[in-house]
C-alpha cells in the first residue's frame, strides 16, 4: 500500500519534508481487529509534536495520523461489530488496558497503557490501517468522509475540553487560538450554551474574522483584554503567552483548560510575567486535557450529527501531507486540514 512514512525526527524549519511517500507493507488484522481502507485522515498539530520530537513515537519508521475515516475491508478473527463495507472512524485512542483503575472508572484516556493511533501504532496517513473493533466508531451519514475526519480529534478532544471547563449556559467562554478544534468548539458551545458569549483570541486576523463568521461575540488579538471576564477558557495554542493572557481574563473562580499535548519552549519565559494576584488568585484554576475516551468520541459524533455541525475542511492529496503540515506550522489555517486518500 501507499503511505506517508516518518523515518527521522527533526524541526520542520530545517526539515520541511519529514514524510516520505512509500510502498509500505499491507497490514493484516489480528485477533479482534478490523482492516480499514482509509479514505480520509485529518491533520493535527500533534503530528508536528511527533515529527519535531516533543512527543516522539516509540518506534520509527511510523505512519502518523489519528483522525482516519474509511471502510471495513476485512474483519479479523473474533470480531463481530462490523461487516465489510461499513464506514468507520479511528481516533487518537488506539487502545487502553481495560482493567486499571482509570479504565474501570471511565478515564481510559489516563490509562498508563494508553496507546495512540499514529504514534504507538501505525495510523491513517496510509491506504490501510488495522484497529481493535472496540476502538472504531460508526460515522453518521450526514458527514462526508473528509468532513468527518476532524471530528475524531479536533472535535472529540474539543468536546472533552469544553466539558472540563464546567461551563454553564449564560457564562462567558474564551477560546485562545482558532484552528481546527476551536472552530468546532465554537459551534458546539453555541449549540450547548445558547445564552453564553464566546470570545476568541488569536494573533491571526484571518482566524479572528473566521471566528466572527461562525458567531463569536468578539474576536481580538492574543494579548487583548477580554471585553467581559470569562468563566471558562480553552487554550489550543502551542505557546505560553496565551496561557498567561487567558488567566488574566478569567473571572474569579474561572477555569482555563489547556488542550495541547505538548507546549513549545520558544516563549516559555512568558511565564515569568505570571503575577499571582492578577493571574491566579481568586481561585482561578488551570487544567490540562489529556487524550480522549471512546465515550467522548461516540458522544461527540452523536451530538455533531444532532446539531448539524459544519466542519470547515481544506483537502490535500495524501502525497501533499508535508505541505499540509507546513501550513499548520506556519498557522495558514482556516478550519481543518484533511488528507484525501485514494
Ligand atoms: Zn489530534
Ligand atoms: Zn487502563
């Protein structure tokens, strides 16, 4: 099969073509697994963290990609959930142990044995992948393959992030950064919390304009003072300055949720601006979001269907994955980038 394969890690600035289009061995489904013929795979900022070594895959070479949509090509021994031709999605959670205290309490995202698609196992930047059938999800018919792809990480982890803010209808929500996840979370927040206002902070005028198109009450620069204080805020940037700015904009008791698997070090000294009375006192909280559970993915897919969520998608052929990643790195973004795979 054809796959875009990562052989060596490096910074994209000096290493602009990290993935190589390769003839890769066809995977075969093992016990409990299905073989999926992939037709679309979302491009996520986490791939940059993998390529640049902030989140190095344990084995190289590896096929990246954890927002895969495709059709069941074959079912391995001991499977019963799907039949050939069924459309399924595969998300960031590739597997978890199923018996630790985290798995047993609905927090399989925190399982010490958590394995990630496209990092610990080969992912969706390829014509085929295999996955345990319990970690594949039917896709609502409303969504095309490419529209469904970003729902599997940008959307599902955005859904988890929004839940972790503890927001209630009528309370103000902030979003710092306005990429693939935030553009879905904005729509989700407007549906779930119709009386809440959403304030968007981004250094990109294009992202600010896009946020207003999608119904943000206000959009401005990262260092702007929020016109109204925020009860909850979700940060999806790779940087530290937005964290400090967001804390300043929280109301007493407000909570900042950081939806980033890794932060870059370039502006880490921004944290020295942290001023306890302005940024943290008054019971302000910071919480990170880690990974995603199967329940998050399933609940979000159902909600996205009910609310007729509209992902904004920019498509690339599989062979142009490096270009998509480079545009993500340089923040040339409107909605989600998705690879189309023939
Ligand atoms: Zn992702
Ligand atoms: Zn576990």
